């Protein structure tokens, strides 16, 4: 049992799978517009307007589906025990007054609840960034922001792959599009 748990945590720490070259090109084709944002306090960001390409070959759709399943595995939330061990290791670097055990348990529950949606690699990346750039103990909201930043690109890629595969499926199955149109028209007619 312990051997399987260690192997599972190692698998979760592997880097994100890069998209196969044809899938990366297909995702790139969907970009309609790219703009740079220069916020007053923060890093420069790129905003993109994206739409799935109108034509997706069956072979590419299968390759995209395979990459999507790999990406979803990499984006799975961390196990609670592994997550709390990682956070405890980070917090141990910073001095803090001891709390009663019940309070410590509640604090651990708060960390697990707020960071529980993120994969362990994102939490580790956030912890690494915090250790290297900050000298004070982190707040939960600061770690959540770092984790969101870590998963933003893969999450965007996942959403784009889902849209791309949906577009490919509607091309293969015209009844799907007709049912969607019928559903939208029906809900438009129903008064609120």
C-alpha cells in the first residue's frame, strides 16, 4: 500500500505533457487575436481571442483527444495527505507561534479546502516560488493565486481542446448540432 502511494505521488509530480506538434499547430490556428496587457503592478500578460478551427481532421481529433486525457490526468487535484505534507514543509520554513491541536487541525483543513482543487505539481511550483522570493509566512490566498497562475496555461489548453473536440464531433454528427439549435430555440421561447 505504501509503495503504491509513493508511486502515485511521483507520477503526479511529473511535468505537464507537451502537446504533440500537430495538436499544437491546430491550437495555434484557432488564435484570432493576441494583445499584450501591461498592468500597473504585475507582469505583462498576453490576452488571446480563440475559436476552434472550423475543420479538424479525424486523425488530429483522435490525437487531440489523447492529449486531452493526458492533460486531465496531470490536472487532477492533489491527494489531501500529500498536499498537507507539502504545505507543512513550506510553513516549517517560517517561524510561528504554536497553536492548540484543534486550531492546528482547523488551519490544516482550511489549507486543504482552499488548495484542494490544484494538482500537486502546481502546489509544489507555488511553494518553490514562495520560498525563493518571499521572506514571510504565506497566507492561503497568496498560495491560491500562485497555484492559479501555475495552472492557467494548461487549463486554457484543456478548455480549448474540449472546444476543438466538440467542434469535430458536431461535424461528424449533424444531429448533435440540430439538437443543440433546437434546445437553444426552445429555451429562448420560454419566458423567465
